[in-house]
C-alpha cells in the first residue's frame, strides 16, 4: 500500500509541471532530484553558516550586554554605596540629633516630673497633716462627747440608784414602823390583857384574902368569945399572921379557893382565846400589810424601772443624736478635705496634662522636623538612586535596542541574500527541468500517463489538491522544559504547555533563558497551587496580572533587583518594625531547601501598628516584602532545581483576642488575599507555636479567607508540644526557645514593655476597687457567644470570678461558672481567657476586694463578646463589644 502510494505521489510530482513544458523522463527526474538534494545541501550549509554567524553575533551581543549590565551594576552599586554612605551619615546625624533632643526632652520631662512629684509630695504631706489634725480634733471631740455622755449616764444611773435605794429604805422604814406599830399594839394588848388578868387575879386574891381575913377575924372574935384556949396561936402561925382555921371556915375557904381558881382558869382560858384570836387577827393584818407592801414595792420598782428605761432611751437618743452630729461634722470635714484634695489633684492633673501636652507637642514638632529632614534626605537619596537606576536602565535599554536593531538588520540582509541565492538556484533548476522535459522520451512518458489518468477520470489539478501534509505526532511535539524537579514530569510538561497556549495572548516574549525559566517557574507554581487545573490556573494568572498592574509590582521588582534592595531599604521599614518583631532567615533551610520566617505574633503591637502606620504605608511595605521574598524563592528554586518555599513559625505566646480589632482584621484580610492571589505555592507550612485555645475562636473567622490547599498547610502546636520535627532547636532563634543566635528577632512590639501600662495604652479600662468592695461588669450574651477578657492588677492582688445569671422558674438565678470560681491574681500577671455561654443570659465579671479592710486596688481590664452570626456556621464576629 505504501509502495503504491509512493508511486502515485511520484506520478503526481511528474505531472506537476509548468504549462507548455513537456513532461520529464525518469532519468531527468533523477537528475533533477539529485540537483535538488545538492541545492538543499548547499542551502543547509549556507543556513548553518548564517546561523553560526548569527549565533556568534548573538553571543557577542550577549557578552556585550552582560558586560554592559555588569558595568551598570557596578555603577549602580557604587552609586548605591555612595548614597547609602550619605544616607548612613545623614541617618547617623539625624540619630545623634534625635538622641540629643530625646535626652533634652527626657531631662526636661524628668525635671518637670521631679518638680511635680515634689509638689505632689508637699501637697500630700500638707493634706495628710490637715487630715491628721482634723482626725485628732474629731477624735478629741468624739472622746469629750463620749466622756460627757458617760458622765451623764453615770450621774443618771447614780441618781436612779440613790432614788431606788431611798425608796427601798423608805419602804423598809414604813414596813418596820408598821411592824413595830403592829407589834406595839400586840404588846400593849397583851400587856393590857396580862394586866387585866393580873388585876383580876390580884383583886380576886385580895378579895379572897380580905374575905378570908374577915372570916378569920370574925371567927377569932367568935372563938375568943366562946373559948379562950382556942385563941392560942402557935409561934409559927402567929409569925405567919394566920389564925388557926376552924373546920367550917376551912371548908368554906377551900370552896372559895376552888371557885376562885376556877374563875381564874376560866379567865385565863378566855384571855388565851382572846390572845389567840388577836394573834390570828394580827397575823391576817400582817399578811395583808406584807402583801400591800410587796405590791407597793413592785409598783415602785416598775415605776423606777420605767423611769430608768426612759432615762436610758433618752440617753440613747441623745447619744445617737450626738453620734449623728459627730458623723455629719466628720463627713462635712471629710468632704471639705476631699474637695480640697480633689481640687488640688485636679489642679495638679490639669497642670500635668498641660505640661504633658506641651512636651508632646514639642516632641511631635521635633519628630516632624526630624522626620521631615530624614524624609527629605530619604526622598533625595531615593530620587538620586532612582535617577541613577533610570539612567542605567535607559542606557541598557538603548544598548539593547541598538543590538536588536543590528540583529534585525543583519537578519534582514541574510534573508535577502538567502532569497536571492534560492531564486537563482530555482531558476537554474527550472531551466534544467524545462530542458529535460522537452526531450522525446519525456513526451512519450507523458502521453502514456495521460492515457492512464484519463481512464481514471482524474485531472492533474485534482491530484495536486490531494497531496496533504501529514499531522504531527503528539509524542514528537516540543514541550517546554521544567525549571525544577517533578514527580510526574510528562504530565506537568503537557499542563505547562497547555497553560502557555491558554495564556499566549498575555505572555510576553522571553528575553533570555533565565527570564523564560522564571516565567515557567511562576506558571508551575500556579499549576501546583491549583492541583494541575489549567483553566483555573489560567484564570487566576490573569487575575494576578491585573493585580500586578494595579499595584505596580513589576516596577517594585525592578527596583528590588536593580537596586539590590534588602529589608532595611523597604519603605517605612523603621516605622513598621517598631511594632512587628519578625525576621526572615534565607540562610536557615530544611532538607528540601525551604527557608524559614520567624514571627513573635503574640508580641505584635497591633494597636500601635494601626494607630501610627497608615494603610498605604502598610501596603507599600508588604508589597516590597512579598516581591522580595518571591524573587529570592525563585532564585533559590533555579539554583537547587527544586521548588523552594517558605516555612513560617508564628509564636502566639502572649496573644490576646481583645487586641484583634476590626482595622487589624481588615489589614490581615487584604494582605492574605493579595498574597494568595499573586504568590501561590510560596508557603510550605505555617506553624503556630504556644497556641492558646482562645486562638481557635479567631481562627474560625480567619480561615474563611484561605482556600483548602492553604488551610491544609496550617499546623497548630499547643504549649509544650515538640517542634523538632519541623525546625530543630539549633535553627530556632533564642527568643523562641532555640539556640540559634545568628537569627536575631528585634526586641520591638510588646517585648520588654510593662504589661499594665501596655494594656492601658491599648485602650483598656482602668478602675479602682475600694476596700471591702466588689467590681462587677455585666455582659448580655446569647447561646454559644464567647466572652473574652484580659486584665492586670497594678499592685497587690485581687480575687476574680465569673457569675452567670439566667431566668429560672422562680425568677432570676445567679450561678457560679464551673472552672471560673473565685481565685486570686497578683500584680504583674496578665490574665487573658474566654468563656462560651451555654444559654442566653447575663455573664458578670467580678473582681472582689472584700477581703481587704483598708487597701484599695487598681485594675486595668478589657472585655468583649464574640457573637455568633448564624447558629449553623462557625464564623463569629470578634470585633464588637457587647457590654450592658
């Protein structure tokens, strides 16, 4: 089949002849073919000679260009060194002036502060003396009033005691007199009864004796008259004075005695009954008198007690009234003293503020003057550098254009010569072919071929149109060479070729092999960053070109490359590095030649960065840093024949969520979006060290700005986790816990600053907690809202706790938050934490100073509520404050 096709094509070629010219014979055809081969060989030799001449000219032009570049680089370097020396001298001069002005300002501030402190001390001593004297006077007045009240109370008590004693004595005297009167009456009655009894007995005896004597006398007279011997009395009876009784008289006398004794006994019994009845009556009267006396005594006691109680109440009222008067006097005196102290403090504060404002204005004026001088010097040096760079670039561009023009002229001349030679050879070949075709053998051959072609129904023009060029095979296509190593080179070569074809309308022609390699490396980063998807990579590459044109990134890279700019040459470097302690170490690399960047993210002074650095200044610095890093990574990638990326280590020690404000988030989002769009596959890994769990709250919002491939490169290590697998300690800086002293992180940002003063400078609220008092700060929260806080104690210590108030069945209920019960925090310790609310309610931050009896405490705190935007999303708003 191939043989027939070859013969058929040979016949077609024989048939393709000029009109009016006879067909050639086979011998002539062979001669023509040999002549063509000779002409082709001659043309090929001429082409190679021309190419060698072009290559030689190109090499010579390249050498001249390189020499011109080297000379330009030497001139630029010398000019840069001279400008840098001038800038260095100007900077040293400005630094010396700044230092001298700072010293003068510091001395003035220190002198003013000493004077203010001495005045404050004098005022404080004066106020303390006045306070002490007023306290002594008030204490003396209180003591005198107390002594007077005590004396009055004692006098009233003695008086009441004397009155009580007098009343008791009077009652006792009355009772005793009554008792004596009762006893005297009883004795008188008894004596009277006894006397009556004695009188009656004596009378009865006397009557009986007189009756007996009368009887005796009568009997004696009668006996004397009757018998004389009967009148004889013995000496004893005569001595007694009693006559001898007669029997009748004796009986009569005995009967009289019995009657008398009986009467006396009856009288005695009667007297006894009277005495008994009188004793009963006197006992009853005595009991009545005793009860009456007791009732009188009780009434008197009650009266005395009521009088005593009234006196005590009166004394208590007087004492309370005097206390109130003393307290009012003390309060008035204290208010007067406090007002005087407040006036003095306000006066001192106003004077201090005025002096501070004057000093700040002077410092600001001096800073503006120095900055204007440094800015003028910087602008002047920048303009000189720019002019020198522009001149060198202009000279190089003119030399390049001249070389290109010479090359184009040489190429045009060579093409004209080659065309003339080719036309001459073609004319000679055509003459020879016409001569060959006019022979008889060729005419016979053409006649035979015409009969054959006539039978087939084809024409020469149809056969000429049937000749088609074969399509090239895909295996024989010339794919671009990969600038770095690849795990699947054929697939990446084809994808790189497809991406070049898709971007052929925006890709500029390469000037040399280095430029072509850098462009292919950039395209390869876009391919790998988007998982080999050519369409997405092409779309993102076009977006990158638009951003580069918008931010003038090509001009920035040209300035960095031609000016050999380093980080210190970036715009606003000194201004920004004061707030950002970070360092990029291109000399520290891992086994895959990836370089490292070290950042103390927890020590970034975000507040100072937002306040003192504008958005334009921040953007200009970041663009220079990103372009410089991309250029260095590309150069190292071509050097090591592998895709070199950057590993970033960010230390979150000291990080606080309260510092992440809305302007900070805006700047972070803009830089992350720009870096993701313009520099794909530049980051190998991002490692967060000493990650507090509160950082995950902010990370849930930040990770939405990154794509999936970027999120997979994030690694978070908590405090205590090992980092040796990522970066050995020998390569880690000293400030981040390593032993590498060659990489030095600048002690800027929050490093070395007072935590309390720093927290106060960052917009925290300063509050004083009085002795025996509690400071409460409530926040209204919803379910899953996160309460974040940060506080520091100026001196001494204070207790801290969190309460959560919810609405229960019986009303509001206040609960202790588990894990945040009352605990004590000392000065110098910055507490930064957060808590997520389980339900809607009010979260209360409590600083308790109730344990201190005499000393007030001062704290500085920041607190905010991170509210969830939607219940089913993880994004939260961390920029608002939700305090009540």
